[in-house]
C-alpha cells in the first residue's frame, strides 16, 4: 500500500488515497519518498492543459531512499539516497546516441502515456490502474520507477534540497550553463522569479555574468533575487519590461534573455530584450496550443539565436551529483528557495499557494 495524492478529474482537487503498489519488476526501483516539490508542470496537468490518462499520481521533482530493487538493477541498491529523474533516457534512440538524453524519444513517449516503459504502472486502486506522471509519481509515500529514473546522490544533503535538484535546479542552472552557455562579463535578463527563474539567476551568476536583471511582478521575490546574484530588478507591473531592460543596457538589450513563466507575451518580451546576435532561451512551459508572435524582419536582420531548454539540457546521472556538490560547497543556494513545507494531506493548500504565486517553491515532506 502507498498513500498518494491522486488526480481523478481535471480541475478538481487531488484526493489522498491508499493505493495498492505492486513489487518492482526487472529494471525497476522502489523508492520511499522523503520530499517532493510542487511544480507548475503538475499544476498544468491538474488544470487539464497537459492531457494525460486519469487517474494519475502527479509529482516529478522528488527525492527519497531506495527501498527495494528489481532484478537486474545495478546502478542503485537498497538504502541509497536518490533524486528522481523525470526524463529516464533510453540510451539507444537517436538523441541519446548523439549526446542529447534530455530529448530522449522514449522518455517523451512515456510522458504522454503516464506509464512505465512496459506500458503499465505499479499503482492501482480497486483493481484499476493508476497512472504515474513522467514515470515518477512522486506525490506518493512509495513509488516504483525505472532504474534510470533513480539517480544516486550523496547522503549528507537534506531531502527537501535534493528534491529541488530534480526539476527547478537542473532546469534553471542548466538553461544558463548548458543551453545559453552564459559567459563571464555578459549581460542577462530573467523573466519570472519562481523556482526555475531563481536558478537561472544563480546559474548565470555562477557563470560570471556581470549584469543580471530579474523581472517579476512580486516585489518581495524581486528583493530576494539580489541575494542570488541579480544586480537589477524590474517590476513588470509598474514598468514595461522590454523598455526597462533596454534602458539598463545602453539601448542595445542583453546578451542572454530567459523566459521562465510559460506565457507567449513574456516569451516575445524575452526575444525583444535580447540584443542583436544575442541568445533568447525559452524555459517556461506554455499550453500546447499557444503560439508566439515575433517580428519576421527581425529574424534575419537582428540574427538572434532563439532556442528552448528542456531539463536544462542536462544529463541527470552526471549533473545531479555535480549540482549537489556545488550546493555542499556553498555555491548554490537552495534552502531559501523553499518557501513552504506541506504534508501530503495538505497538498491542495500547496497548489493553491502555487496558483497565487506566493511561493518560490512549496515542498511536500513525507512523514516518517
Ligand atoms: Zn517540474
Ligand atoms: Zn533515448
């Protein structure tokens, strides 16, 4: 049995259920969850913006302890601390073979099916399958994931901090370091001061950017971005973000602009505040039907690079331990990103806070 937060119908609160949990099959790992972050992607599913089979256990940013391993598992053993990896790459598709496990086709397939690779899940309720989001199903006391989805980590970091690594940290720091390759002395703008935006800011600071402009609509969060490396802040409710960034950069725009909200208008803003030949990185997740309007003439005449970043273009088995080493060395601030801690029973309160934008990150802490 596993107590889990289950989405039965779009737009409705999650319900806490005692699910039946099968044993791990070959190549699978059972994880006792210790902490899981509430991410906008989970919220997109709750609202029906990312259609998936229901009922489903959401949650994909999590950390826990290996409870049991199935036959043939070699990378982790019982008792190991792990961070869940919601892009469990196959290692054999064309993207995996060419060094882009973040774009693995098999992981993309599983994102749509809500299952493990064999097309089934280990959760059930009254004999009917319950799906698991991004193979993770982290909002459950226990989950069973593919071996590639359980990344072993050092044991001396708190689980709440480790959980963040699995989505907001890799996505944000990776977007700055892997995708944009922010260079020392460069100028940066980041739209959206949430879990991902703060990590883009500290990733850019780590890379040596000289000017980092944080843009949001909440003054308290903007004030906090300064302790993560932001040099300037813009409240987009008071000032036009693009004009403010141009004013701060002698009228030319920034070398790198990041969008970390997921709205077409702010994606266009990010492009428009990027200087000629600069780089715009879209990190926020919009609904699948939305489109962005960009001036067609500017594409050749300004020669900007417009790109996206998925999972921070990261490689979890390599990057998660490295990011936790940076945290342990005092080079990444992670505790301050946790605005509120909830029990699993309080998960709907956590989503209400996420919806209102008051938290940087809300975290579920599982009881002992
Ligand atoms: Zn996420
Ligand atoms: Zn692959």
